[in-house]
C-alpha cells in the first residue's frame, strides 16, 4: 500500500495549489464569521485531527473540548474528522478537491513546511503567536517543526518522543551489564547479536534489537543518522548522501534478518521489548505498568537510554494544530485551537496517546509522572531531533524514503545509489 500513500502525498499538494490559485471549489461553504461577535457566529467548524482516538474515551475527551469552545461560540457546530496519520493526506486532498476545506487541521512534524509554502496553512502571527512568543509557552523541540520562513503556522499540542529500552534479565543472561547500555550503533550491534535467540533451525525466536521499522525505515534511518551528529536535512537540502548516511544505511541492512526478522511486529502493535519479544529496542513515549498494562514486574525489568554515536539524541515527532488558509471561520478556528491547547486538554490527549504534552514544563506533567518511560522521554526533550528542515516536497519524499530504503535493506538496490537518488529527488 505504500505506493498509494506516496501518490496521495503528491496529489494533496498539487490539488491544493490548483484549487487555491485557480478555483473556488465546488463545495458548499458557510458564510464567513470572521469579525462577527463570537456569541452570534453560526456555521460549522470542520476539524481534522488524529489526536483523539475514535474510541469512547477519545470521543468523550474531544467532546469536552467542544463544550469548552461553545462557551465562547455557542451557536457554532463542530464537525470532527478523527483521522489517523495513515489517511490524513487522503482526507486533506479530498477535502480541498471538493472545495470544502477544513478549518482546523492537526498534522505532524514535516507537514507544516510543505503546506505553509503552498499557502494552505494560515500564519498564526495575526493572532499574536510567533516563533518567539511560542518559546515561552511550548517545548522548544517542536517550534522548528511548526515554523516556516520565520513565521509560525502551527501550534504544538503533544510531543511523540521515542527512547530505547533493554530487558535487564536478558542482558544478564547474555553476560552483559544492563547498567552500562550500548548507545552507539557499533555497540548496539555487538550487544544485539549476543542477545538474539534462535531455534535449532536458525530461526530468530527473540530479536536482539527491535528497530521498530516493520513498514518502512524512514524514521529509524533519520534517528540513527542523527545520533552520528548528522541531520537528515539542513536548510531544506539533503544531508544524508554522504559517508555517515551510507554507514547508517549499511548498519540497518546488517541488522535486519540478523538480529531481527524483516517486518516483525505483534498483534498488540506494542514495542517488542515491552512484551519480551525483543531484548532491546525502540519504544514510544509511555508504558502502562499496571496490571492492565504490562505489569510492574515487566516494568522493573526495563532500563531506558538514548542513542549516542557521537551525539545524544531522542527522536521527537508530535501533533501540530493549524488553521486552514481558506477557512471561513479563522477567528473561530483560532478560538478552538486556544481551547485545544489548554493544559488540561493536552494532559488528556497525552494520556490517550502515550505522548507528552507540548507545554513548557512537560517534565512535571501528569503524563510524565504517571510512568517511568514518559518521565524519561519528557526529561530528554532537550535532546530532540527529527527530520529537521525538510524540503517543500517532503510529503512525497516520505513515501520515497520508505520504499527505497526498504529496497536497499533487503538487497534489492545498491544502498549508495539509493541515497544518491533520494538526495536528487529531494531537490
């Protein structure tokens, strides 16, 4: 299915640009409420967001946001579209093509620059929010991701931070010291090979390291490369078609089907080290140590650390809220974002998604204090890295990376040529 998502990534920008420049669309759009007193404003505020799971708890949490918003805009309807990051592109492109754009759109790291450059997102400066202002309100890790050309086009909601975890018992069993975790790629490979278990036929029964890359290697490549002190992009220009980039890709290639089977995942979609299916691996931003989760015994067996092949890093994505430039309710959209970014709301979103609220003192948030992994990643936001300053065609490049890096890892294409091709496609 990856090629389909790749085409959608191309479509959304092409369609959006053509609609913005040469058409008003064919959909039915409310009369503008901008400038109308909030108590008198009517119409429908369309909200696209992956931040609230389409579960009972997710819908209840979202309804609280709506109820709060209605204190200011009592006559406006709110129409939510509970997207996922897998179908976000498709929903946005369909909406724009139909001429019924969303008023509020929540996207992620790497999305703001492509959409802001095509004037699909509104500059939040007109509401008094600039990169300088947001520094006093939000975690610094997500400010570059929410900015374009010196202006702020999105408000950070939650940080999706990743760490690395090991099983202490597995380390001791393999004769390794769990209090001295491997942090560089070279050290991790040596330890992972010792930790990998196989059956009599040589099949891996416990992975030595979970790269968390069952459906593509873009994020893991970005993470491992950053740990060498090499950002994926600098000023929108590719920074991976070099010695460090090749070393990183070859390292990934040397790990797959050596310490972890390609495509390994589990039915619960949990990090494999939390379930014991891997002795070490990448984990997301939270763990449930209760009896309903993995249990306290399993939690006590975990130790968390960060990659460091020259630079200590923590991969950080996140949810970012923007106003659609073609919205007829921009003032109401901003009021909704203000409601969405209240600390109590962000605490609820963080808990629902095992992420960290993106407000200033995230280390003291309820989510951070609720479990050891969330506390660890919250304290590590100062080490945040991600794709950095992506090019304007990044939504296309996301799919390109996932497809072509996989081809290199599986030996279908030459790794050096793959990196060279991706660099050329990025320009």
